[in-house]
């Protein structure tokens, strides 16, 4: 895992969040590529696979509309007095 690869995956996640916020849908691989400057669908798939391994996205390769961001659980903090 390279630092450059980590940066690209951060860009992909940021693009996916922005796209979802603006359109209400998850982006396609082509839209992700255009958004982050990648031309190869294979490279995009590799980054998405790494993000999936890290538990940050859910994705079924080859199936449309299955790409989703997994947000970390939000914990409520309680103060006991």
C-alpha cells in the first residue's frame, strides 16, 4: 500500500460522498474515474476492492448500483453525574 494509493482512495471516498449528497445515488465507475482523474476501470476497481477490504465501502463487482459507502457507527456519549 503506497501513500499515493492512500491519497487516491481518500479522493475516491470524498468524490463518492459528494456525488451521493448531490444526486442521491452512488456514482458509477466511469463517474468516479472522471471525478478523480483515473482512466482505467481496472485501477478504479482495485482501489474500490482495497476500500472494501478496509470496511469503508460495500461493492459487488460487475453489478450495477451496489456501490455504497459504509459510514462508521456513531456512538452516543453519556455523562453520568
